[in-house]
């Protein structure tokens, strides 16, 4: 009887080829929960989560670069897929979330470099993806494929506003007006994009039959987009005087409260949609990359509520943010363990 031999698995190669373009949501979720723990005075836990954020970011940048070089057809297919292309904006958001967390520990220069990278990527993807995935696709009507991933464009815009506002405090005076302009401009663009994405997603839900498989986890990004709009607005309100900030401070403060209320209102229907999908229709609740698109909004809502309550002197909002931060941590831990198990199974060499 011949001995069983082990050969290199094709699992790793296939995992790279089929990498979800929205996998940078792992970095977004880890970085945001790290910030939440910092504000809850759980400093050691916050640093541990920061390390997870940094390592995850470096791995995903490397794997994504390999995918573009080794599997250009797969990457090009994502660009023309209106259901997946907007996930590429998670790179922009992840870069800025990491940068904002690094500022807390004093790594201002690194964060400034990340802001430059993310802004350039945001500008390129902001023109490229609508052209390829919306205008350039032969599929009509495109609104049939609209889903929660479209809100990631909003998150990317607001993440730039967050990092610009955070850096404004740390940078020399000569940089502050430019950072204020970038923060207010990207925040404003994000607000308009939220309205546009909301209209397209609402049309998809109203015009076409909805089956349980359509209610993917990324619909939680709609709540996350409102929460990061709140955080970005609160950080802008706290910025030093600058012409652009002074002209919009009151408007941004009031709009941030409205977005917080709307994001809070979205939570019950999102939970109900999950119950309808997994409990009523018995769709398996197994790990998949889009689950990080649920964890990020949970952490984002906690941090956003914390800052809004602090900036606008709203104690109840501040308290809600504290509770939500710990809920986000519990959800992150569960999802991270499930991800590690999934990777072990997926990448394990197969024997034959």
C-alpha cells in the first residue's frame, strides 16, 4: 500500500484570484474598534487591535497587488461588476482609518503619507468605477445590481474628512487651511453621495423582487456611512478656525445630528432583515468576507456617537456610543475567530 503524499494545494492561488475586493473592511473594522477601545480607556486592548489592523493592512495590500499582477482578468471583471466594484473603495477607507488610529499614538508623518495615498486613490476610483461599473457595463438597468456596497464610496469620502480633520490639529499652521478645505470638501461630497446611493439602492429594493440571498451583509454599510458622516462632522466642528470651517461649522453640526438619528433608525430594520434572511429562510450563518462590513458600522457608530456627544454636549448620545463600542468589540472577536477557522480550512494543503 503506497503512502499518502501531500502536494501543494491550489487553495491559496484560488483564494488570491477570487479575493473579495471589499476585504479591506477587515482593516476598517479592526481600526475602528481599536479607536473605540482607546476612548473606553482599554489601552492595551486598543494597541493589540492596532497591531491586527497594521498586519491585516500590509497583508491585504500585498495580496491585492499580487492579484492585480497575476490575475488581471479577475481584477478587470471586478471593475465592470456594479455589484462588486464599489468594494474597491474599502482600500481608501482602510487607509484613512489606519491613519486616524496612528495619529493617536503620535505617528503623524505616517498618517499624513497615508492621507496622500488615500486621497489619490479616492480621486482615481471616484471617476473610474462609476465609468466602468455603471456607465461602461452592458447590463441594463444597472440599478438591478445596486446594493449596500455602493455606500462604501460615501464611507471613503468621509474617511478622508476624518483623517484630514484629525491631522489638522497636529500639523504646522501652514497646512491647516489646506486640510480644512479637504475635510469640508470631502465631507460635503460624501453627503451628496449618500443621497445618490440611497436613491439607487431604494429603487432596487422597490422595483425588483427581493429574495433572502439579496440581503447581503453590506447593507449595514448604509448605517456605517451615516455613522462616519457623524464622526467626520464632529471632528470638523472641533477644528480650529479656518475660512472653510467657519462658513460651515453650524451647518455641519446640525447635519451630523440628523445623520446620527437616521443611522440609529436604520439599526432595527437591518437586524430584522438579518432575522428574515437567516432565521425565517434558514440561510446558513457561516463566515464570509462581507461580515466585516457589519462589524465596521458597529464600531463606527460607537466612535461617532462618542464624538458627537462630546462635540455637541449630548450626554445620552455619548453614553450610547460607549455601550455600542463594547458590542462592536464582542462582534469583532466572534468574527475574527470565525475568519481564522475559515482561513485554516481554505488554505490547508490537501492530501491525495
